[in-house]
């Protein structure tokens, strides 16, 4: 594997490390017993489907609405 960028880095007062010229905003960090640290870039994506937990919450909201167990109307006229 070819090295494309090499530099020394240090932790700041809050124990943070800054990556220069980072290509991604999120990284998965793996720390091994021999003190090696591997950063793998991650990109957050939109889910392809609605999760089961969300569907369950939506079903409960509809049931509450049908039995008129709802909150007072929200006034959005200020927006």
C-alpha cells in the first residue's frame, strides 16, 4: 500500500486529534491491543426503508388519533 500523506499529529487539551485534509466527515475507529489505530471512512446514507420501530410508533399514533387521544392543536401561524 502506498503512503499518500504522512505527518505527526498530537492530541489537543480535550484529547481530540485533527486529521488534515480529511476526505470524509465520519470515520469508524478500531484500536488494537498492540496500540495500532485504523480509521475507516464512513458515509451516512438515507435508509432504504422505514425501520420497524418507526412503523410501530406510527401505528400507535394512528390508534391514538382514532380514539381521540391527541394533544391540543399546535399554532404554527408564527412560522
